[in-house]
């Protein structure tokens, strides 16, 4: 049994390295190791936001309604704790 969803951690870590960032940018970056559909990434982003690990940094008011995400303090603390467990 996994204590932490590895897929969520992968997305959380990617946001940490690139924040603020949109779900579209995560899905379209072919150089990352995240190989999920855009739809799945948005599901994970919603779960991470509900869990208080990420928050909306800003929303583009015009044109495409892109939402930029950034880590919350809890998200940063989780990544730090996981890094201490498995550096």
C-alpha cells in the first residue's frame, strides 16, 4: 500500500520546479517525465487543490481562461518531507 500517490507527487514536484504553471503547460511539455493525458492532469490538479497542496496563482482574464497553479506551504512541506525520506 502506497502512503502517497506517486502520480500526484510527480505533478506536485513539476509544479514546484516550474511555478506558476498551467495544466496545459504541464501536459504539453514533452521534455518532462509526466506522461498523462491533459484530462488526467486536470483531475490531479483538482485533487491537489482540494487537498490544499496547490492553489491558484492567477487566472488570465482575457482569451483562453488559463489558470496558473503554485504550491501552498503544505505542498512545499510535503515535498520536503518526502525528500528527507527518499533523497
